[in-house]
C-alpha cells in the first residue's frame, strides 16, 4: 500500500517528467523569428529524423555516435538546417566527452539562451540564422577562451577544405 509520502514523491516525479517532456516537445525557438524559416513539414522533409529531433526539438544524440567527433581534416562545420558556417576546424579539439567540441564559434554564427530542461540552468547554443539547437556551451574548455562548445554532430555537416 502506498503511503502519503510515497504518493507525494511519485506525484512530484511525474510532474517533473511531464514538465521536461513538455519542454522537449516544443519546437526549438518556437516563439522566436529567424531569417531562415521553414514549416514543420518542410523541416521534416529536409532533415534526417535524428537531425530533425535535435535541431527542431532540442534532442541530444548519444555520445560517441557522430562521425564528426573524430573528424581531423581542415574545413568548416555548418548548420545542417540552413548551411550557415558555424565552426572552423582550427577551433575543434578532443574534449573527451563523446561530442564534437570547439573552443570558439565563427563570428556571428551562433546565439545562446538559458536552458532549464534538466532543472538547472545551462547555456544552450543555437544557429543564429535558423534557430536550430546545436548543443550547449560550458566554462571548462581550453585556452584562449576557456569555453567548450559541446555540439551535436547530427546538427552539423562538415565540408573539408581550407579552415577559416
């Protein structure tokens, strides 16, 4: 038989889970306007299912699953949604986290906002042109910035060539 304390604990867990799932089910940047916009149907058609979930619904890929995590060639990393160049290979490093990591984005490429989906504030990184969710930025990166832009590889595409 469930006592009152167990019931209240389960109710709190359920409410928290519902709130988190509710936040995750909203399209990324739904209330904001960006210069590159598509209908939900057009996003679904343009993107792979994993890229759609990540870019448009703030999902996170499993660590170690992206080929971009081990990409070593010179080139540019662009938004998989709108092709905006985001990061140079010169700013990429192996953070040991299982996600492609960078210490500096390209100028005017990304924007940030506070994300509370895990209950604690984190800094979400999104494409400044289409609003697509890319990942999060943390203050434990290398010099000179001390930042770790921990990105979802499925949210980006890599073009080999000259790094900016």
